[in-house]
């Protein structure tokens, strides 16, 4: 062939390929395919035609043929600048990340100054979990293309994923420097600010993104996350719903939406969205873990444990799942891995500050030092990025002291049982009493009674934390008493900005909150001796008449169901413990089983906590050589019948390291002696504190060995036990434990002293009070 003819043929081929490319870009794939085939019939090794035909086949869904053609193109031209990237994209979409990475590495080598090649490689490295190497390539892309806002966003996303929140924030700000109205940059900036705890700024950034691009699902999701962390759950839910309207198949949003629903107590709806998230993305470990939490909240403990175990198969070192699984195993008395689980929780508390909920640590073996560390770390996490503290004027006007009680539990709940009469009996000539509720309204008689008991009752459930704090501040509350602490549904962030000049931890959480925004904790000389002040961030206020207030005036049923109705034989010696199941530990159960072996015809009467608890405890009983039939489980009953049934028991056996609280009070009220072993921590001393104020301190033992010996002695010496019953009956009417007016007077003396100290400008310091006033 002459040179003129060869040149003409090449020109024709280039013209055909150019026309084919125009057809391809216009979506005319049939015409493009025809031209590429024509070229290849004449030039089977024309790399551009091979790449073009591969692209057409890929768009037509013929991925296997496309893959083969891209590989052929690279084999013919190892320096191809097109096929490597196209093949990489195809392999990436087929989840062949290793193959895609090889292609992108080749693209980076061939085109070292191409920022898009760096982005491709960084993206697939990140998907493979090689996040540090991915960040290096994202940084290179930014160096090569500093005017590309998306390059900065891609780097920011990788940094955010790696926990480098400050650097991510800087990347998003650089993106906005290039493109100030880029909604995605505002949205991601909001997420970085949220992770820094700068919630008002996060909300503002995400709101800007939504305003710029209302159809951006990511912006609605990020805004929902920031609002939820402000406890503005109803607003958050609206944005999650909008994000799902825009992108119904986004599993992470279903997960986030479910969290907000769960925090509102809407567990059934939350479970539905967690399950939807897992249908869309079965390997989403976070959704399995959160599903476990929602199932547990709904009482489906065994299903919850299964969900958590699934999360751990996907992510074996998942700390949140490990912590929650340990707690739930405790709830159902599955002790097969108890020691290792407790050790693991303590280890995680050190390795991941602010991750272990303080309440979880109270329920397992832990020292006062460990509990303080846990609470301090938790409070720092809560206070991170806090709003500025609100200011308060020191007014010496002779007006009433304004008390504010803040709680999630103004409903049919043990805290409400304990505090209602105190609120009703406050001296209104000296105090105004406000109630601030952020928990659910259960519509109960007790809820209505509480609403009437306060001088003003404010429902803050729908208010965000800052909004709630400003409401309390606007009401000029002098002393704010937190009745929830770190228990379920708690919102301690309301207290972070100090809506009241004096803030107090009382009743709901039996331990230190470890927070610099809480000034005092109300205790008594037994439950928290002065020698333990160093284990509390709050200053002790010792209520010398007792820490537990007089509860509601409960009615006790006059007609008691016979023993046989409860499965108790008429002549059996009945040891009982109606404590919550998570308080029962292997150490205490060992003692109880030895008692059953030593006392013929004795039984152990426990609260019915479900089939899993019964099965596990019966198994543990048999393993200790005791017949499982000697365990008897009491049904759930109305309060009057529950109190009356204590007459059928002979001795209440308390638990350690978490004592009975309300159940100890109810047992003593029902005339049943309570035997306890006092430990070092607050929850290990609550029953002892009640026995002290009930005048029965001889039932407090300092060691497990003495606890066991005394229990055995009482079971074998009926006269001694009968004398304790008579003593309890004689002292009930006059015992400090049951005198509501005593607890009210001591609380009022404490609040007055706090207020007077603050007016004098004195920092919080420990002090003691009696019903008659202050002690030096």
C-alpha cells in the first residue's frame, strides 16, 4: 500500500472513531457500536476502537464483554491513559477493589499530575480500609488541583472518617473558600462541627446547606444528626424523613432516624427502621448494635443479645456492642463469661474515654476510683463544645427560694414514688417549687398528681437542651435538683450551661456525676461517709436523718393471698430477694445456694424477670448442687399486693455490689427484715443506709462471710428473727426512714444553706444538716 493510501486510511479511521465518540456522548450507542466494529474489522488492534466498544457494551449492561475488551486494550497499550481508569471504574463497581486499585495505581503512575487519578486511587484505598494511604493521595490531589472544591471535600471526608476532625474542618473551609455556595461543603462542615461538639454552629452550617440545595439528602441527614444531639428530636425526625423521601434506600439514614425514635421512647418504630437499614445493608454493624439497644429497651433481651452478637461478628472489636452485651448478659443472669466481660468493660473504660455509660459500671465489680473516672470522662464528653455558661445575679432580696426539680421520671416510676410527697410538703412560705419534665407523659394518676404538686410544671420533652436551659434560667431558679443523673432517658446536657446558680445531684443516679457543672450531691453519713469525698466531684451535703426520702403513703392489702398461691409450701423457710435481675451476681448466688443447702426445706423467692432469667438461674442452681425447684418466682402484682406478700417471706437477702434501693424500702415497709453487706461505693451502701435510719443497723455486715454467717444464724434461730420483726414493727411509726416530714425539713435546710453560701460568694463546700437546721 502506498504512503498516500496508508495516510488516507488512517485519516478515515480517525474520522470514524471521532464520529463514533460523538454518537457515544449523545447516547446513540447503536450507531457508536456499529462504527467501532467497522474500524475493528479493518484494524483489530486499534486501541481506541477497543476502548470505545468496551464503553458502549458497559453502558448496555454487557459488563463481562466490556471487562474483557478493557483488559485487551491495556494488553495492547500498557501506557493507555484511558483504559486503565475505565477498567478501574468497572472493577470498582463490581466490588473488585483490589483489581480497581491496580488500575488506579497504574493511572497515577502514568499521569502523576492528574488530580482526578489521585482521587480515584484514594477513593478505592479508603474503601479497602487503607485510610492513611488514601489521605496521602487525597492530599496530593489537593496539591495538584487546589482550585477544585471537590478535591478539598474528598480530603475532608477521609480525614473525618479517620477521626481527624480539626483537619477535616479545615478542608471543608478551604472548599468553601473556593466555592462559597457549595451546599455539600456546608453540609460536611456541619458534620465536622457536630463531631467537635459545636452543635449550634453545626446546625447553622447544615441549615445553610439545606437552603442552598433543598434536594440534598446528605444535608438533611447531617442536620438531623446535629439537632438530635441538641435533643431537638422532633425537628431532627422531620429532616430524617426528608432525607429518606429524597433517598429511600439510604441505610445509614434509616439507622439515624431510628436512633431519634428510640430516644423518644418509640421503640417499635425504631426497630422497624433498624430492620429496614439492615435489609438494605446487612453488614451495617452499627445498625445491628442499635437494634440490640432498641430490642432491649422493648424488653426483648434475648433478641437484643442476638443482634449484638451479629454486630460483633461483623466488627469483633466493636466496643459499644461489647459494653452493651456485657450489661445484657448481666440482666438475664448469663454468667458464663462474667469475669472476662467485667474486665473488658474496665479496660474499655480506660482505652475509650467517655464510652462506658457510668450506670453500667455501677452494676458490676468496680472501685470508687474507677466509677469516678468513668463519670468524669462521660461528663467531659457531654460538656464538649458546651454553650457559654449563663450568668446569674446575686440578689439579697428576702423573696422565696425557687427550687427546680428536673427529671425524665415524673410518671409511674420509682423516682416519682420517692419524691412526690416531698414536693407536696415543701413549705410554700419559704420556697417556690418548679417541676421540669423531659420524659414521657404516661397519663398515669401519679403523673397528674405531680403536675398538681408543683407551683409550676413545665414539659420540656420537645425542647432542645439549650432551649430547656434558657427556660429554666428565665424562670430564675435558684437551686436546680437533677433527679435523673445518668440513668435512662437522661439529658444532663441541659445542666451544662448552668441554667441555675446552684445545681444538685440527687436520688435518681446513685453515684457521682463527675461533672464540673454539678455543685452538690445529697447523701447521708452511711451511704457516703465523709472519708469518701475524694471519690466524688460534687461536694457532700449530709442529710443526717437519711438519704432516702419518705415515699408515698402506700396502701398494703389487708387480705394476703395464701403462700400456696405463690408456690410456697406452708412450712418452708423463705429467703427472698425482689431486686432487679442485673443486681444478682455469681458471688451472691454462691452464698444463697450454700444457705439453701444448709437450711432444710428452705427456698429462694425471687422476682419474675422473664423466662431467660429463670432458665439461667435454674441452670446455675443445678451446677451448685441444689435442686432448681427450690427457686420460686413471684408474679408482677399491684403495689398493695406486692407489699403485702412480704409477710410470707422470712428474710430479705440483699445483693452486692448494687444493693436494693426501692425494694429494700418496700421490704422494710412490709415488715420484712433486710440483710445486707455494705461495700465501698454508693450503690453498695444504699440498703445499709436505710437499715440505719430504720433502726436496724445490726443487719448490716461488712463482709460477705459475715453476711452468710448472719443469714444462717437468723434462719436457724427463729426467736432472734422474730425479735427483729417485732423491733421493725415497733420502730416503723417513728423511724426516720418512714417520716416524710423529716426528709422534707432536711432537704429544705440543705437548699437554704446552699443558697445562703452562694449569696455570700462562697464556693461549694461540704456540710451537714438535720431536720432542725445546719450542723457546724
